[in-house]
C-alpha cells in the first residue's frame, strides 16, 4: 500500500512552483557564461516559507542545506504560521471525513471544489484508515482513535507528509471523545476524553509530548453538553469549546483552556431560555474565529462569528441560511469560508452557499462519499508532534 503522500505526488496536478520552475527563473536572469546569482540564506528561507507544503516536500531534494532547513521543527512552525495567514490557495486547505457506518475515510481538495464546482472533485479514499474514528484536526495533523478490544489507541497523522504515529493511551473504552487541540505555550498536543473505568465516567486529558502523560480533570456534567460532544478547537487561543445548557435552559459556551487545563463559560449571542424553536445549536470555526449556528423553527440557520475570542460583545451576525428540505438538520455543519462562499457539510452532501446572492451550489464529489458528522478542514503543513516512537522524517 502506497503512503498517502506518494499517492498525492502521483495523482495531483503539477504544482505551480517546482524545482524546474526555480531553475528556469534563475537561468533567465543570467547568461550561460555568468555564474548563478548568490542568495543569502535569510532570503532563501523567506522564499521557502511562502511556498505550499507539498512543494517543500520536493524542494528538500535540491541540496543538503535545504533538506536540513525544511526538515527542522522551527521551520515547520514558522511555515504553518505564515501559510495560515496567507492566501488560502497557498496553504492547501483540504476536507477530511470519516463515516463509521460505512467504514469510509477520505479527503478532497477544498480549492478544487470551490474554484471548479461544476467539475467533479476527486475524493482520495484511504482504505487503511477506514476503521479509525476521526475526532479532530490541528496544525495539519488529524487525530484518530482506534478501539481494539479493551485497548484504545490514538494516531496523529499528517496526510501531507505521510507521517503517522500510534500510541496506546487507555485500557478501557472511551465513552465520548471531547476534543483535540494544541497548547502553544507548552508545545503540547492534547486530547480530552470521557473514559469508562469500571462504571466510573472520568474526564481525562492526555498530553502528547516527549514525556506523554494523562490526568483526571474537573468533572464535566455530561448532560449539560449539547450536540455531538466534539470540542471545537479555536486556533491561537489554546481552547476547546462546547455548547452547554444549564438548568435555566440557557445555552452557553463551555471553554477549556488547554494551557491551564481549567474551564470557564461565556454567553452565546442569541439564546432565549423558553424559546423551543431554537434547535440544533452548535459551534464551529470560521476565519480562525469561534462561530455559532442554530436552526430556528427548521426554516433558517442563523450564523454568528466571535471576532474577539471570549468577548461576548464581539459576536457578529454573519449569515442567515435557508434550511432546504434536502438538508439534514442534525448533520448541518459550516466548515469554511472561501471568498464569498460558505462551505457546509450535511450527511453525504457538500454545499456552497453564496453570501452575496443567497444561492446554493451542490458540487459533485467522485466517488460520492458518505460524510456524516466527523468532518474537518485541515491545512497542509510540515508539522510533526515530538514524542517517542515518532519517525524523524517520513517524507524523504
């Protein structure tokens, strides 16, 4: 079975930036009798930081100094920070999904889907991943959980580089997966789960680093968390977020600070305690900000975005989307904003909603996937988490 990155390199369209393209660029500036111009290391680094991750995989072969630079963890972090702030066409956003009922796992290019909605977008199906539950994405890594008998394993996988690591984390099944995110202060990836241990349901936080560890954290009232119970990670804030509902029937955001590993709460933009027409409340991330959507009387979806994290006054209404009859309210999930389009996942359907004119498009995916509720957008990156068992380089 070929590695994922091998498949991408053979099947995807030629990259706009290639080794030959760089050679042509340099040769066009000098004659055959002149030496190639000298570029300082600092300038080369700045140029490489502006290239897509898949291009950098190839450019590692140019020379040993480039290989050393591109393979360094600091370069991977700097590249991720630059690419997520740059044009989305350079950061290579892709949509990954897992549908457990059909044992199906795959992903597809977001750029291809948005820019050519009338043409079928190729779905890459990974048969070797079909039994893994997809529970989150962060910094280009997908977090997968596999339960084998009474043992639970977590895999961190970078589809762009082909990196895949597996770590045993628990004896006993996870009842619910609560979320996966990154503590940028301590440089640790963390997984929050609810574990069933001899009938006791214990919230635990797992840290993936050079010295993996886990500990119990303060109790989370399971009954208060609404939706699919998957925590939403907001980049740059080191927080996981859920919609919760108190005895007053008022909806709030339950926020877990992954640095301090403590919980707090803040208000949602619109929540009327006795309004039973407000249904299917859920959180998502749009434009790297926390977003909130809910269905009102099964006729419209209201979408709000929080421009300043943790500040309720910064909630801003973004869109009101008609609830089409073909949509499943339970699986409706805003995923990404590209230009004037919002990408929405709904069961086996991917939808583009135009913010300017209110029109819908239904792009064709080939083969047609079963999306379900486990669907995440991830940015291609060179990031690899540092903990024992991790191969130093899987994209040589």
